[in-house]
């Protein structure tokens, strides 16, 4: 029996040795990490290989520590201190690494204190990374991709796709200790701060507010946008650059359908007039975000506009959207941090205009005339700045979790799969379940109508079944806008405004930006805007009358004719006040009346089926003389008077 055990032991050792790639890992069959140093993250593919080690223990000297893939190694030679809670990175492309992680400590093959042996070159499809201490003891190991794991690794290798890095999420040398992430992706969630803020409604005043802030800028304007295709705004940006303002534009280079010729012409026009134009796009199939979908502008490091709308003609003429202008140096600086981090990917996924878009000519457009003295609503608010990936979703879920009275949603898209579950849908359902009033208005335009209609039907059916005060609808043909492009939410006394659609890609993969403001006055303002859109027609009827002043004798009938009035939602009521007492005397579109001598101010009130009201005043001057019609028939409707006139005429003939 002892001989059999001895044989089995030898066989086990031989089998283990077959799976250990090199002698550098053979001496140590288990991981020992009493020092607190560990592999934090690594990237085997473009934008460049790197391995980051971190220390959650006491400060340590890395002299003699070694990184290896089993074929080559990198040894830290000399006194290299790694303080507690700090990182140090080895990279074969330090320039690209510092673009994505500015300010971090990075070593490369030409750095002092680095000794390389063989070729530490991580395979894209699969490999392993070892970390040894100065005594050659294995401190940490990770297997990824197609590599075949061996002891002390537990479980299968960690999947890793091209353009991803692996990030440690838990202790241990096992499959469940790692997750994937896009290198250089960055999100921000600020604490609450106090600011002055103004609401902005598209298409009504979006362009005017933006242009005014551009014209007020003194030193710097930073623009980040998915689309910029409005020549009025471009011309004002160019004028700012010409007068010495530092204007920088970061533009999405691969929007759905591509950048139009007009958009490219506008970008080149801006560059020719002194604007620093950069384009975010993929390189070797890598980019940090699926789309640069944010729409914001920062002015002088003091003011910030965050919008749901692209900087395009449709946004300023036909789309329904919201924006908020915040006056706060701290919030503006936070937005600038995001802008600079995104712009920092130069040479990785951010490139000059001429290397990204073909040249086109166009413009230069016109300058918008606007009232420079106009004062918009300004409210003191508490505000949070949030970006995606992920933090906008977290911000929204937390706000929904605290809702007590109302949740009003305007969205262009609502992910159909969310009906099966998801953080936002779950939070929305819980709100409805505890009695919160929930109203959801979704776009009915091309490309969204069918899906949104299915979402609305499913939500309404569930609300009916569960007894929720929840309703979801799409705008009708009488809507005061052509496209609901908004991404806005009102939650009690809070308003969230930003660029993120309610779809997975916006929440998880895009660069988006949003503001969450807390102010009852601001929330009530946006609620009124929402309710106008919810009715489907916020436009009052159009009143058309054949005359506004009429002079007659007492013997003449006055014809009140409102039959030419019209409304897209149809008219529900015509009401006439003939004596100026504020009470209606007649109802209906057409009447013939006899009035007493004197001047009469007659008011017509027209109400459409959505409750919108329009008023019109007319004046009738009646000269003296014998009345042609008895006084008891004053204000009689046209059919009665016509009948009496017919009887009188017949009597005369008899």
C-alpha cells in the first residue's frame, strides 16, 4: 500500500509539472501573499499591454520582485517603494497607458530599475501572469483566455476579449476573483452641492440659451457632443474663438449612420476659425465607450449646460428635450475633469479632425438674433453630476428608491428587455407598488414606435392587474413636437436631465452625462412642462373671426360667427360673454343677436378637447332707434331668430 501511495504521489507531481509553463512557477505550488501585494489589473491587448500591482498592506520595497508570463520576466531592481493603498504598473506602451491613466506610476523596459529577461508578451487569446517576491515565492497568479490553468489556480481561466482588461474584484486565485472592463473607461459621481440653475426647454429656447452662454464666455469653452450640425451655434463658437476664447470640441466620429457631410463641413469650418477639434473613434477596433453620446458645454470653468439634445437643427426646431444650465464652479470643474479624461485618449481613441473625417465645405450659416437682456428662471438647487458607464443608472435607481409621490418619465427609448427585470425597471415597479403615481411618455417616431408601443401595452396591463397608479403612453398626432427625444425624469422634488436613453447600451457602454437637481420649484416647473406634453396638445385653439369691430343700428341683427376657429385636437366648447360680467350667455359657434344701444365688448372663449383655452374680444357699437326684435329675444340663438323672422315675413304677406 505504501509503495502504491508513493507511486501515486510521484505521478501527481509529474502531472502538476506538465501544466506549469516554466521553471519560474515550478518551485511554488501555492500562493502566499502575507505582504498585501497583489495583481490588481492587466491588459493583454490594444491599447497596449500593462500589468498593475497594488498594495493593501504596509509599505514595501519591491527590489527583486518579478512579473512573468512563464516565458519572459520583468524584475524590479533597486529600491522601488510601494506605499500602502498605491499602485505601480509595468507597460510595453507607456505613452498610451498614461493617456488612459494620467498621473499613475508606470515603468517600461527602458526605465531605470527594470531588468527584462526573455519576452514578457501576453498572448491576446490566453496566457498567465505570475507575481513573485524577492525570494522567488509565488505571491499571485491569474490565468485568462484559452490558457490551461494549473495549481494553485482554482476553476477555469477568466474570459478576456480583445480590447478588454481584467480587474481583480476579490481575493483569491480563482475564476470568481476577476471581472472584465474596458481600459481607460472612467465615470464620475459627485456629492451634492449647492448651485444656481435654470431650466431649458427644447425646441423653444435651447439654441438661444446655448448661444447666449457662448457669447458670454470670456476665456474657455469646452464642448462634448454626439452630433454638432447647427450652423448658427457653430458660427457663434467660431466668433468666440476669433475673439480669443479657447474653444475645444470633442466630437463623436462614428454616430449611427456616420457623420454627415454637413457635420464634417461644420467641423472643418470651426477648425479653420481657431476651434481645437478632436474626434473620438475606434482604433484597431478599440474605444473606451461605444459612443460619445453626451451633450454638454462648459463655459469659463463656471457654467455648465447638460442636455438631452444633440446640437443639431432638429433639436432646435422640432424635438422635445430638456436641459439644465448650472452656475457652479465646483460642478463645472467636475465636468471639465470628465472632458479632460475623455480628451486625454489622444492617439488611442481620440484623433485630429483631418485623420478622422473627410473634408467638406459648407456654411458659414447665420448669426442668431436674440434678446441679450432676457432673464430666464433661476433657482437655487442641490445638484449631483453623474456620468456613465453605470453611475447614471445607480443615481437613477437610488432616486427612484426614495420616491414617495410622483415619478414622471419622458424617454425616447425604453429597453424592451427591461420588462423582464433590471435595476431601473425593478425600482420603478417598487415605486408603483408602494402607491407612487407613475407616468411614462415614450417617443412614437420612426425606429422607436413599435418597441415603445409594446412596452406601453405591457406596463399598462401590469398596472391594471396589480392596481398600480401607473400609465404609459406615446404622443398622439396633436402633440406639440415632432419627436420626443428627451431623457428626463421627475422624482418628487428632483429632476434628472441628461443624455442617457433607458437602454442597456446608454447605461453600461456609452459616455453619457446627467444632472440630478433637487428643488421643488424646479421639479414643479418641469412637471408643468411634462403635463402639457402628457395631454398631447398644449397649443390653444386658433380663433378666426370675420370681424373685430362692428357698427350697427338697433334694427340690425349682429351675427357672431366662430365657425372658422379650429384646433388639431378638435374644439369642445364655444362660449360667448355678451355683457362683460364674466359669465357665458351663449354657447355654440354661430349666433345672431340683437343688442341694446351703446358699445358692447363681447368675449369669445374657445376650449379644445385637451382643455386648452383661447380668448378673443370683439366690439359692437349699436346706434339708437326702434328695436326690430322684442327685448325678451336678446341673445336668442340663430335658429330661433330665423324662425321668428320667417313668421313675421309670412304674416306681412297674408
